[in-house]
C-alpha cells in the first residue's frame, strides 16, 4: 500500500443518536447532531481546507481557512466551529471563499521558510497541501520582519522543535491538554510575539514537564515538531497496523515503513484500546529492535564458566533436544520445565506450554504473571468465575467515581491514564468524575493539572486488606449496599456471612487506623463516595497483587464492587491494569501449572481429554511447579532443565540470591531472548529471539482485547519465536507442522470455549475482539457479567486482614516498596537500549525528608539499601511523595538489581512475591556492595563469546 | 530457608487466610490439592506435623490419608 496518513476529519466524532441531514456542495449527507460542518463534509468525501483543526482535539476556529458559505446566513463562518443543522445548505468552494483562503494562505506563507524541497515534512505537510489546495502561486508581501531563523530545540531525543516553521495554530498545545492531559505546552506572548513554549520560556522540551507522548508531534501540521527519524531517513512509503509490545494497554499503531526500515510508529486512530494516543515507549522506544547488542546467532556452552560458542540453528536444536532428553532420562521427566512470556504472542505462549505438557510430559510450566497478576487470576475466578477484568477501556467515560488502588497509571499505563484524566477533568460542561486513590505514595494522578483526588489514602504498605475491610465496614453498617443487586446476582448467604464479618467493630476505620495509618474520617468519606457517587469503577495494579495477601485484596475489591452493585454495565467494574503487554493472554493460554487454556484445572478430566485427543498424548493430571517451586526443586537437586522464553527471572524475580542459586544448580538453562539478559549469565543454551516487529501473532490486553501483531520486517535472527519453539519440539520428536501462527490460533479456538469465535481472518475484519468470543457473542464481550456472573452467583469471600511476616524492627526500620517509571519498562532490557535512558538513567531511592535527615542524606547521595535478603547501592532522591518510614525504588536497571533486597515472602494463594513490602535500612555508602562487584565480574565472565568477539 | 521450611510456611499461611471459611480444614486441603505439585505434597506428608498450625496439619493429614487410601 502506498503511504497515506490516516484520514483527518477535522473535528471529533459526535456521540449523539440524533441524525441531522444537510446538503454540502449539492450532495446530501446525514450525520449525528453536534457534528461540525467540516466533519460532515469530510465524511461525505469533501475536503475543506484547514490548518488549526484536527480530529483529535476540539475545534478552535483560529486559522480562518475552513470558511464556508451557508444559504441564509451572513458572512463566511468557520466550518470547524459551526455545527450542522437540519436542511442546512453549505457551499465549500466559491470564488469569494477561494479569494479569502488564498489571502489567508498568503499571509501564512509570507512568514514560513520556503525550503520545502529540503524540509523533513516534504510531501507530508498540511501547510504545503493547503497552499496547493487554495491555488497559492505567489506571495506579494515585501516581508520586513519574520519569525524565521530561530534556534531549533533538539533537546528531546526523539523529536525536534523548529519554531521558525510554526504557524501558531496551537494544535500541539491542545493535543497536550486534551489528549495527553499533561498541559506542558503553552503559547508564550501574544499577537506577533506568539510562540509555542514548553513550560517556562527558559525551558526546552527536555527540561519541561513534557512526557514525550508524541501527541504534539502527531498534531503538528508542519515540520515544526517532527520525528528525528523522519529527519534522518525521510518520509515513510507504506504502513502496517500492529500492536505495541509494551504495557497492558495494548495500543494499536501504524508501523510506518521505508522498505524494511521502520521510520516511525504512529498511534492508530481506529485502535480501540488507545483511540489514537500513545506514550513515549510505544511511540518512540523501539530502537532496541536494531540494537547492536542483539544476539542473532544461537549459542551453546557446556558450563556457565565457559565462553559462548556460536552455532547454526540445526546444531542448536539438536543439542538442546539431546540435553533435554538426557536430563529427562537421567533425572525423570519432572526435572524439566518451562516459563512462558507475557512479552510474547498468544501463539508463542501456547506453544511453549504445549511443549512442556505434551513434550516434556509434565505440567511444570509457569509464566511471569506469577510475579504480577496471578492473584488476579485466583481472586476474580473465585468471586466472579473468570480471571479477567470486567470492562473495556471506553467504559471509564461513564464512570462517576474512579477508585485507584495500588496502581500508578500515569507511569505504568500512561495511555489509559490519559483517558482516565480526561474523564476526571470533565468535558463540555459535564463535571469530571470523582477520584479516590489508595496508595502509600502520592502518585502523579493524586494531584495534576485540573485534577485533584477527593481522597488520597496513604496507607502503610501491606495493609490493603485492612483498608478495604474498613471501607466495607462503612458501606455495610451505614446501609449503603445495593441490596437488590446482591439478592439478584449474588449468593445471599455468603453475602450475609461477609456482611456480618465486616460489620464487626474490629473492622471499623477507627479501630484499624493504628494499623493502616489512614485517617478514619477520610476513609469513611471515601467509602461513602464510592458507594453512593454513581457509577463506581475500581482500577488496580501490582500494589494490590504483590503482597502476602494479594489474592485476598483482589477478592476484597470484588466484594466491594458486588456490595455496591458496581458490576455488569458501563462505567463500573473491577479492572486490573496488567503490567506487560500480554499478561492477560499468557494467562489465558494455559501458562499456569495447574490450568489448561481457558482457565480449566488440569485435574478436570473432560478438559484434559479434549487436549489429549487433539494432541495425541496423555497429560499429567497433577499440577506442576510454579517458578519459585522450580527454583526450590533446583536447589534440592531434582529440577535440572528450564526453557525460559522472553523472561529475565534473575532480574525480575525476588531474592536474587535464591534465583541465582536455583539457576546455578541446573544442568541446562535455555534462554530464548533478544539479548544476553541477566538470566543468560546462568544459561547453557541461548536461542536468539525476534521482536514484535518481526513476527505475526496476537496479544491480549488488559481489557481482554485480542489484537493482531503483524510482521513488518524479516527477523534479524532468521526465525520468529513460534518457529523456534516448533523446531525445538520437532527436534524432540513431536509432530508439529504449523506453517503460520493463524493455525496455532485455530487450535486455541478449537480447544478454548472463550476463544471459539476467534481466528486471524475474524481479527482482520474486526480489528480486535474481546473474549469471550462465542456463538452467543460473535463480536466479543466489551463488558462482562452483564446478565449474571460467569460462575452463576457472585461469591462474597471473607478476607480477614493478616499482617505480613515481613516485619520492620531496629535493624530494618523502613518499608521498601518497588514499582516502575514512565520511560522504562519492566527489567529495562528493551527501554535501556533506547534513548529513554535520557529520562531515567538509573534506579533512584525515594526517601522522605525526615528519614533522610535522620541519616544525614541528601538527594544525589549514594546509599546502601539493605534488607534481610541482601543489599545493593543506588542514589537517593529526597521527596515527600513517600510517607515517613516508606522508601521506594524501581527495578529497571541490572546494575542496581533492586530484587537483591526483596524477600521470598509471597501471596498465600499464588506465591506472587511480596515486592511491595520489604523491611530495609538505608545508610550512606561510598561504593558498590560485595554482591554488585561479584555480580559484575560474573556478568563479564559469562558474556564472553569464543573467538574473542564480545557479545555485549 | 530450605524447601520443607518454605512448605510449612506456605501451608500455615494458607490456613491462616482460609481460617474464616466455613470448613477451613477442607478448604486448606482443597487448596493444596489444587495448587501444589506432587513432590511438594510428598515432602510435606513425609515431614509430619512439626511447625504446622492445627488446621494446616489436619488438612495435610487428610490429604495424606486420601492418598494412602485411608
């Protein structure tokens, strides 16, 4: 397909159900009431010249180019600000309009550099297009003063700002305000002095509050804001619609290409998860795909003390299969296992778990959801009957109260956060939704431009269940429950048991205040607001799940939603914000050791038989090992081989010393990844992986939306990841013959009732589908539990608060909680290999001024972070975002390895690690810890490649 | 912490969190049956009841009996 930008309708779509018919240039058109004349014209294929209008932001009416004539009206109104009316007769091309437009364009061009042939936007510039459209042939003005020759701002690593090319249309400002919600940009000066400015006049883009989401670049009609990559390589010549491989929002992008070279990723306006928006990661941080440290040849070695030896694929597969067979023969089939990746596609994940169950002959398969959302799986399946969020992202537009607990959406899920912020700000006279934030830190969304949480409950880490019990206490004892909903939808006896429990005086906010440190009156007010404020929607993240009571907290959230009737319609619900792009999918695909695809327990004979008949094998009816149990078994000497696809457990999993001991005890660690990651330091076989740009498949985002991932370039390593797993299975003697991932999806659909209606051709038609996709719901299910819960009656579960075993004391008096930051992703393997390091070059320790002063520390000081599990060093930043007694850091950098200090404590039901609560001490430091020095030496040794060519 | 010590901790943690269930022993037994791999079960059966809370011990005893056909 020849390159075409996505069609721009000029003004946003109207949601009205009322239809209005009018005539534009002699042709009838019918559009929803509230549509602008400009958009109505665009929908019938008439292009009215425009510059300040674009359909991602509200109309502005400043450029005076989109003027039209309307029968019966005086003058020439701007079509972007004029709503359609019944029977209206509009003329978009008249001699009078042509003269006016030409005059306007002449003025614009008189103050614009005429360097079109050498301009980065040549051929993709609206100013150029409109000059052509209005027939401008010369400029009569003898220009004395211009805005030309101004200094460019190159400070952002991904885009340039050239004020000389700016036409002051303010599209960038409005995109930052309305789409992103950061309000970083402003118009400095007035009239002739007008100039776009990032923050203060003294700021450049990098020094401002700009979060580099790219909305301004996308909105700019000229080359004023332009991607550096476009400057470097030129404009694209084709585009392919695909899905981002970063967080669980799952943004749809157009990968805009020149041949096999990616020029830019542009958010796709028809993407139902992101609605045309993006963040700094998906929009810009894809340079890792071509990074020089990518490993492109398979490598093997007998021992981790040996250097790597590059081999051809055939040798790699033969050697891997022979090692796996040798270990199975020597130690038994249960000595083998695999880990699937939430960064890989559904099809790849499905194949890895199939290889383990059908090839290794056991159920020792787990996924990185173990360390993030496994409690969501347990909690929501127990209470509602299925392991998934209840809403689509659009649902937030109908929310009246948004309750965020243990999530930091502006950093972790930025594109959805922008949607949420838009609802919180209110729009077009509609008041914004109310906001409750339950988080130990004052996250950005607590107070940001035009947004202020009604209630921020800064609880002590580890007391989520106590806070939710106290909220339930208020709701039940003050009679704020939705009894009709409960009687119709839920088990009344279970509800009564739960209501009796939460009503006990010991669960009152006042009684629990010493435990939670949350002001009782504030908590009461928050509970009342959630129960009575209209549509109440709960969004939660890893601050809920990564606790010793993670599963209990998920169930406590579900209890609150059911008790208040906030389930089963738009605007409400229980919504886990998934960490990685395909956490939902990895869980759906049967990656857990106790479950087959579609969340059916391995002991379920009927479900097992379905797979056995399809695969021609007998499956073990007993659950297999979880990741932490695999490591325990390895240390015990009975677990010997691990196939790890697209995960870096050494950096991401807790208690690094224990993980490394487990890995070191294995005889065959197979790492299938893009880079020699930290786990690969302990690997014997390295199988190079492919990026999301190099393969076909699907990802499933946090709203259960199955979306196509499309190959836009040939894999540099030669094989897509599903092909690697298939070749390994074939080498082990399995008769697999998939020729395309669509055939794997056909198998998934055949074996998984909730995916019954899914196929690549259906996804191509629909763009995306939200499971369940069944005969009853062939177009998918945006909202779940509409007419009743999947399990039948909603189940109230009593969740008693149990303090964690991780205690503070004199040696470790502070509580560490960990998380992530906007510019980096997970273990940083991808984002650290991009220019995103400009924003976050190292992990920092946030510490409250009081705690810092007690220790004589100031921002920028190196500090030792020590726990009962281990110690590391990093630099401190002193901030009151964290409460006294609480410290916070990220885990993006292998040099820091924050997980050296996190412990083995975990969720009681799922063993999800308790990352969010570690008792620590902070002290001044003058150098790396012994662990850091030893580990650095190990990494250097382990990454040697034979023939003296360093792999990294 | 060795594997058996960790299993004791896990079993007790499950028992504590299921203490409010109508039938806590059955609930703990069911949880362990559903989520622990066979070796973990064998290790805790072989360990006995030392360090286990009464509910955890009873649940594990019940599972061991079921396995032994008692």
